[in-house]
């Protein structure tokens, strides 16, 4: 009986758009490979480029910053001209960036290619918009979107597992040909281009309007000033006041950006959507969640590689062994993503979101006292991964359920925008924290490891922001994101 029920649910999902979800599973699997593949290699990337371990976070910060700009633009273009078209365009851009990444010989070129590769962040919201477009009009539209989103997010996590395990093994086997190690994921991205071009149907929802070019420019300035200020903090030291003033200026520039967007009839980021009691806690949660799910990946990898015999902390793992930690974390994310729809059905989507955020915070806070051995770190990351996987799947589906017709791309894209904004800011802050008090090697030479106090700061910030997200979700209406008739009113956006 259980198997029959599962088969029926899978059949209903696969039936959306004539097998649309089946092809999107491959797309999101590839996205997962890209997200997991490079993580065990980050220390090798640092040695390849001749940079400090803490500087790896600037790669993540740059990629997340570009993603924060690209996601709302591509989501808006999807609402205007077709989500499939934008999915194909972004896949082609990612394929080209992967090739440049493999051939780059200096940090500047590598940084640009790494940042541009982050366009894959737009794939999930574009796919959720495609799914929601196909399910709109059905009596169980929100539930169908949740089930299908859970399936493609499960594929994402499966891809991340394959990527993390494969990246570590390939990096160890082809250590002498690092360019080839960096290039291999590009083959899957080319496959994504072919699948989207030949097998994915276009969405039917369209909106009139144009791209808010001024909004793009303002958002870019805000992110560049904030990240630039934090870069100066890293270079000049945390004791210098002027880099912090530059960072504060970037934060203040958010105010005119929001005011400009609110005056526009067709803005890049529709902040009016946030007025809904079902929407603003979701977007706040996405931003706070980005701190851990995006900002903490680099520190996790470099901590696992840090040699305790030299620095007195770390796990001292090899490239291939790091993939065990990353793989365990992503396996737990897969479990969380695959079960969130079932748990939501048994309780409510709101309760599921609160529980997922609570688990994420607990996992990271467990690392503060428990970080000396591989079982301790792995156990804490499994707890965090269960909650993180559920959040990755639940947030875009919740946003789509709360969005009005023709605005699903913007709403789901906004979850990714706020998530990458949180991750970008966290990556830059974490780079400063890890560099502060970084120790020398045991022989007195300059060390390459981040400081232990910096790692503890990372874990505390990740845990605290996740629990703050859980608190914000308490204010969501009880039946938000549900297909129950009495929940219709809470999905209307002011």
C-alpha cells in the first residue's frame, strides 16, 4: 500500500507539463553537482592560486554577489519573456564560465569566472515558476508545486552528494591536472543546455513590463560598496574605522534603493510583495538561511582540511576525506528535502518551516563545543543538513504559493535573491573573522589556516540566524501556503 501511494504521487508529479519535472530533475541534479563538486577542492584552489585559506571566502562572496544581481533579473525576464528561455540562457552562461574557470591562471580571472558561474542560482526559481505555471488552475496547485519542488530539490541534493564525493576523488586522482578537475562539471552543464533546448516546454504566464535597468544599477552599487568595504576591512585590519564606514554606507544605500523600487510600477525587486503576512517572513527566512547554507560552505571545507598537528585544531583530512563530511551533510539535506512535503501534509507548511529552521540552528551551535573529531563534526552537520534540505525545498514553493498570477518568477526569485544576499554578506564577514588572529605554522612560517576564533564565530552566527528565522516564521498565518479553502485569503498579496 505504501509503494502504491508513492507511485501515485510520483505519477501526478511527473504528469505536470507532460513530464516536465522529469527533465528538470536532471537540470537541478547538475546544479547540485556544481554546488558540491568544488567544495572539497577549495583548499586545493587556494594552493593553486597561491592565496590564503580565508581568501577562499572572497570567491564565494563574489559569486553570491553576482547571483544576487542575476537572479532577480533572470526571474523578471522569465516573467516577461519565458522562464524556459531564461533557463537556457543562464545554462549557456554557466557552461562558458566553467571553461574559463578551468583555463584561468591568475586569481583575478578565476574570481570573475567563479562569480559568473553563480548564474546557476537562478535555475531553481525559474524551474519552480515553470512548475507552478503548469499546475496553476488545479485544485491542489500549492501541494503539487510543493511535491514537484521537493522532487527537484532532492535531485539537487543528490547531485551535491555526487559532486562532493566525486570532486574529492577526482581531485585526488588528477592532482597533477587541476585544469581538467575544474573542467569536468562543464560536461553536465552542456547536457543541461541540450535538455532545456529540446525537452522543456515554455511557461504560459506572461506579464507586461520591462527590466528595471536603474534598479539593477542601484542594487549593483549597494552590493559593491558593502563587499568593497568588507574587503578593505580584510586588507587593512578590523581596527581601521574607515573600511567599516564604507560598509555602513553600503547598508545605508539600501534605503534609496528600496524607495526607488517602491515608486516603480514594475520594479526589479517588488518589495510590495513583502507586505503580505505570508511573504515577508519567508523572504526574511531566506536571507537568514543564506548565511549558513551559502556562507558557511567554504569555512566547513577549510576547517576539515586544517591540520591539528600544525595549528592545534581542525580535522586534518585529505581532499578525498573531506568529501565524507560534505557528503554526509548533503545526504542529510537530501533526506530533509525529500520529506518536507510529507511532513507539511501531516502538519502544516508553516510548522515544517519552523522546525527546519530550528534544526539548522541546532546543528551549527552543536559545532561550538563539538568540533574536535570527525564524528562530532559529521553528527552536527547531519542535524543542520536535515533542516537545511527542508528549507531549500520549502522556501521557493512557499513563495510561489503566496504569489499572485504572473508573479511567481519574481516571488521565487526573491527568495533566492535574499538568500544569496545573506550568503554574500556572511561570506565576506566570515573571511574577515577567519583572517583575524590567524596563526603562524608550528615552524614559525606564515600560516595559511583561518583562526579558531573565526570558525567559532562562523558557527555561532549560522546558528543564531537560523533560530532568528524560526522566530520570524511564528508570525506567518497558521494555514499559509496550504490548499485548504480557508487558507485562500492569506495567500493574497497586498
